C-alpha cells in the first residue's frame, strides 16, 4: 500500500513537471513568435523600411554585379583601364570633369571615375557584412556565455571586455593594421581590414547581449525547463537565446553602417586598403589635394558612401522601433 502511494506521488510530480514545462515552452514560443511576427507586420507598414530596403538592395546588387551598372556608360566598363592620352588629339590630358562620355569624369590616372565608384561598393559591402559577422559571432558567444553562467566565467569575460574598451577602436585598428603590414611585406587586403574591424568591434555587442541574457534567464519558462532537467545548453539555445537576440539584431544592423565608415576612415588615413584596390575611402584620400580644382573626385565617392550608410542606419532604426514595444 505504501509503495502504491509513493508511485502515485511520483506520477503526480511527473505530470506537474510536464505541465509546467509545456506551459513554459508554449509561453516561450508564443513570446518569440509573437514578438517577431508583430515586428515584421510593423516593419512592413513603415515607408522608411521600403526606402532603406531599396537603397541596400541597389548597393548590394552593385557589389555583386557591377557590370549591370557600368554597361550603359559610353566609357570603358573596366575601372582599371586608364589612359592619359586624349582619344581625339592624341595629346596627354589632365583629369576630365564629368561629361557625356565620362559621367563622373576621370581621375588623375585617366581612369573612368564612374566605373571606379561603382566597383568601390564591393569593398564596403564586404567590410560591412564580414565585419558584422565576426563581431556577432564573438559578441554573442562571449556575452551569452558570460550572462548565462555568471560567476568566474562572467568575471573573466567582463575583465577582457574592459581591457578592450580601454583601447580606442581607431588606435587599436591602426596598431594591428601596421603590424599586419610589416608581417605581410607591405600588403594589406580587404580581409585584413575585415578581421581587424570585426575583432575590435565586438565588446559593445557583448555587453548588450549579456544584459539581455541576464533578463531572459530569469523568466518563468526557463525555471520550468530547468525543473524538468533540461541541460544548460538546451536552456541557453532553446529558451534564452531566442528571447535575448532582438537587441543584438538591432545593434548589428546599425553596426554595418558604422563598420563601412570605419573602413573608409582607415583607408582615408592610409591605413586601410592599398592601391590597386578600389575603395571609396582610397578615392576620398586621393581627392583631398584636389578638392577645389576637381571637386567631383570627392563628391561622387562621398555621396555613394553616405547613401549606403544611410540605408543601413535607416534599416536599423526601423528594426529597433519594431522590436521595442515601448517605441510604438
């Protein structure tokens, strides 16, 4: 009789745990699905979203298939096909202003500036997306682990983040890019810039995601899953991560534009990409001595850079407003 009572108690306890876990799973799923579905409905109603999506789509297509944009131009489609000799007179010419043949004029090497500006979009897209992928991977890993496990893991992780915060981003990037230049015999590629920008850009995202994880792990459905015996790994990736990812998505979207600007700034300072690479930052650097005599050398790459960054910033603002109910 006593054994039967104990068996009944075990069954009742198991049923209670299952009910609690089911309630927690349903709550988590409803919260996650409701948050992102509501956000998507909100995003689609915003005119700024469609404007930002159009700008980003145009520049992404420009980076993937620049020939689609250079084909209508009457000048050469090759950004590296340059000539200082006038085609009609055979005499050497200085850089040309925008005209019917050269829509954006030519640079000091006689290269068609329109073709070079179009091809410069590829570097910016690679740096923006590649650098963001690296800082997302590092920031989510460190911030998620630190916030979820706490204790000595959190202490060590946060002291590392504090050390990285002590070094200004631009100073750290300059030091490591110079070290890469020495180590590679004077050659810097776009992947070197991507790696440096991504590695030194993750601490802020880590702090943001850590705070979101600290809030999410205290929810009732997490406690229910823990009571059922779910592993820490399952709780982290099944319950905590999906409900803490929204702030990281917003930061990453806005961060793409910031990383594009960082690459342009480093190239402008002569510490980013090097010739013969085609970069808007390099074009702006080469134009600084001819701003008054040939303003088109600064105008067109600066305009394209500003438009691309504007597209990602607008998209980040729209996503932030949609994922944060307090802004509605």
